[in-house]
C-alpha cells in the first residue's frame, strides 16, 4: 500500500501522555531555574527546550518562517521578494523557505496563488 501511513492510537492515552509530558518538562525547567538561580520565564522555557533537545532547531525555523511569511508577503511586492526577505531575516536559504512554506497549512489554503 502506497501513500500516507495511517496510525492507530488511543486518543485518550495520547492526551494523558501529552499532559504528563507538559507537567514533567515544566517541572524540570523549574528545577533547572532553581539550581541555576535563574528566573522562570516563557522565553527561558523555550530556550531550555531547545538546549535540552526537546525542541529542534528545524521546528523553530519552520514555525517562524510560517509565522513571518504573511506579513512579509503583505509588505513586499512579490512572493519571491517576501521569501528573499525571510532568507535575510532567518539565515535560511530561499529554497529551504519555499519548501517549508509548501508543507504549511498557509500554502494549502493558498495553493492556487503560489
């Protein structure tokens, strides 16, 4: 069978696992803050997740490119200029940005306009 894989899972168990994950990682960050004599902040928490390998750099790149694209597109004269601007702002290649955008819900909603 070709195409997308279908995964079967217990939705309630997945929610329980996600809740346990959230509690665990927040607790670990709080303990780290205490040990490092640091203030518990949202941005510090995000950096903690990145530093510990829980959040990957490519996840951040994907999120930020998809987040920044609509404004860049609005402010620039063309899609190519918007992509070039994002490349300058994020340090990722234009090709990488286009690939991320093609996989995003934004692209799916605007497929005919790309």
